[in-house]
């Protein structure tokens, strides 16, 4: 049995609505051996999300994520070169966020794909793109599993405008308005 392909893990973090999923999807289009692992796929079920003092669920805190599960999936990726077959990505199936049409000039994606094909990149190396806003928090158990990290910065007003324009969020229990 051949060894699993080497996997290069890139973490992309930043504010909600900073462009993480959009960038991740663009990179996946450019690099044919890549796949995305979304932090949002590791939220606890809705009933287990922490509740703030004002009675509202806190989806933006580190305790809303099942970090142990995410860490074990990353270990599986390192061992096998791919996510576990039973891992279901709620985010990849969602059209919410990550729209890429019209974001780059015409022909840009094809030029980038051509550069990758012509490069000396080892075709056997898989690229795992981790997309999440809390992955680089203090005491993160997944940060040390990344080979490269990117922090996207966006002005507050831009992020606020993007977030308010969203039609909902996908959770393990469905789409939240």
C-alpha cells in the first residue's frame, strides 16, 4: 500500500466576514489537490452552544467549538492525506458566504491555475485549507498543527456591513436566520 500523500496545512483566520471562506474557495479552485476544512463544521449542536448572561447563545466564543474533534480530524488528515470519509461539511454545501463570482478580474483564476500547473509544485502534496475565525486563539490546540497561518484584516465597518448583509448562517442543525 502506498504511503498517504504529504499534506500542507494552511490556516486562514480573521474576523467574521473578513473573507476567509471566499479566499479558501478561491485557493481551492487554483490548487487542484486542495480541500477546505471549515471551523464552522465543528460547532457544538445548537443546544450545547454557551449562553451569555443576557440569555443569548454565544457562537463567537471558543467554547462553542468542539476543538478535540477538530484536532482529531487534523491528525487524520496528517495520517491519511484527506479528511475522514464520514466528515460532513455543512459549510461546503451552503451558498451562504463565499460567493466568488466577480471578485477577481476576468482570466485571473485561469492564469493562476496555469502557473500552478507549470510550477514545480509536487502534485502529490495535498493542501488542507483551514477556514475559521477562532483557530489562532490563545491556548489553541489546533494552531500547532498548521504549517502556515494567515490572519485576514478588514476594517470594522466593512466586516459589519458584510455580516449584516448575510441571509443566515449554516449550523449543524440547519440554517439560522
